[in-house]
């Protein structure tokens, strides 16, 4: 037991108050509420788990599951010798998961409920729960516990919660309905005619007859049958880093014709659109202009080393000249895109482990096409051989999970920019984010619409086309709430 105790001590020191509350909530089926309410330190929580046989004989499987559920993958890997992939495989084994689907649903809902939405929940529950339990310090998990105490929330009693979600945020209601739908695939719901007639429907008085599948079995809604959404409730959501290269005079001095890099007129229109949209999506904007290759590396390293613990996401928008798999600094020197993206893997940036890392790159990835009168390409070069011996996606996006890379164009092709209106890709991206995020659409749906819009454009007089390319290793839906 000496080795696990040392590890438990390290883990306990790394957990903050909110994470301890989450672990306690997820353990309510195994440790009595009264005992958990008295616990204020993670070490005491681990002692309670040991007393209940949940950490026994050096078996830390339950603790591993808890850390996996709250996305502390860094502790899971560094202290408990496991990984996200191992946990995902392990929890597919029947009977292995010990956090119930119902309990995990409530935890996920609490993660997705914004502060103003939580205030609405408290207001609407004013007549159901004691006012002293609805003070400003009361968290959403506390609210759920109080609802359970009053008997208005339970595994087979979700009607009031659904009614509240219908009034406050329909997307939360959909999450509950998806949970019920996936349960329906393994359990039989029986509704009497009297119940149906008295309610005008079946939702409020549904009674579940449990089959041979246990309610906490893996392979159910929370492991494989449904697609979860990344937590996106922090304010700010995270940093939106914009690297905007416009003036390439240094490159022209260093690189003679025919590899002449013109100034990227119109890029400031793109930067302004990105600032506007991501500010509305509650990101902190950090913009840097006209960076050399070395300066790009330094800026990226600064944000790699920052503590993103209290943030839910990281976004990086790169506006520059480029060719296949690289972007140019204003000095004409190359920076591999893969070098920038891998700077933010869980190993290189621990505080972003398990969180979405999003990159949008506006740059050519191949030979320049013939330009029209007012359209320019974002290619820095005019005369180099075409490379077709490798897939771009595999070269530039890390194999680790939780990355999204949105490229303005396919490998080997140019992308187009209007000196007055900005680039086709960034302008379409910003317009669709602005229109679709308030409707709760996920980023992949939005990028599909961007693909459609950009692909319909053509560059006269030769009708050249452009096709953006998203690549991703996302594990969940990525939705940027406006509220």
C-alpha cells in the first residue's frame, strides 16, 4: 500500500475545491452523502473511499475512473500510470464502470450550465428548495443534491429537471432526452393508459423496468452510444491567439525573385473579423502582427507555457503566406505547422490536456494559380515543385486527441484573398460562426457549411476554385455557446 499512498498524496495536492466536489458527487452511489458533506480535503475523501473498499489492496481503478470523468488526464497519466485510451478501452468491459450513467449525466450538465443559467435554475426552484440552500455560493452540483434530497430528482425522476431545462436551455434538455433514448435501447419503459391520460404524455410518469444490463454498465450512452460535448462554460473560454503577417518587406530583401512575397493586403480585414467573432464567443484576444519565423516560435512558446487550467479551450488563427505543411515568417523563413500544433499536446502543455485545441490556418499549401484583377493568392512562392507523396493531415495535426486544424485549402493548392474584403476562407468561417453558434451548432457542422460556401466561389477569369480542409482528432462535439 506504500506506493499507492504516495501517489494518492500527490493527487490530493493537485485537486482544487471544485474538482474535489465533482469527485464526491460522482461517488454518491458508493459513499453516504452525510459522510461526503463533512469532507473538505481530498486526503479525507480518499480515506472514505478506502473505508468503503473502493480503494483496496492497491487497486486504484475507481480513482482512475473518477479522474477520467473529470478530465484530469494529466494526473491519470503521471500519477496513476494510466491513459485516456486505456480508460476508454477498460470502461467498455461489462461491469467495469462504477460511476452510474445517471450520476455522470448530472455532472456533465453541471459542467455545461453557464453562470447566468444557474441563476435561472435557482430562481425557478425558489419554491421547491430552501432559500438558504440557493445562496450565491451554491454550485449546480449542490442544486442537484438538494433536488435529490427533496425527492424531485432521481434516476427515474427526471421530469422536473427536464421542465427546467426546457425553459432555460433547450440543448440541456436534448442531453437528457439522448440519455433516456439510449437507456431505452437496453431497458423497457412501461406507461399505463391512466398515466398517459393524466399527463397528456409519457415523459413525466415513465417507469423503467431494468433488464439484465446494469445501470452503470459501460458500452452505454456515456461511453459509446452518444456523443458528448466539451465543457465550454469558463469565462473567458480561453485565449484566441491571432498571428497576422501582412508586411513581407524583410522577405523580399532576403529572397530574390522569382520567390517574391507580396504584402498580404486584406489580411487586416480577416484579423478584425476574427477579433469580433471570438470576442462574442467569450475568448480573450491576443493579436501579434508581422512576425519573423523565430518570433512566431517565441510567441507560441509563451502561450504553451501559460496556465490554461481555468480555461476550456485554446484557439490559434494564423494568417500568412505558406506552402505545403509550413507557414512563412515575414522574413521568408519557414515554420512547420506541425511544430506549432504539437506545442499544445498534453505532454507539452499540461493545462490543456483533455481540452480542445483549435487552429485555423489561412495560407496557401501549394503552387499559385493565375490571379484575377483584384484577387491575390496567399502563396509565398511562384516556382517550386509540387509535392504529392504524403497526406497533409497526418503531417500537420498531432495524433493526440482533442485537436482541430482548419486549413484554408487542400495540400498543393492556393487560397485566395481579396485586398478589400479579406480571404474567402476566414470571411466564410467568421460569418458561419457568427450565425450558427447562437443556434448551438457544433464546429464540424459549421466547417462543413464553410466548405460548401468557399467551394462555390470562383476566381475569374480562369474560374479557379478553392476547397478548405478540416482535420481533427476531437472526441466530443465542440460547441461555442454565445451566452
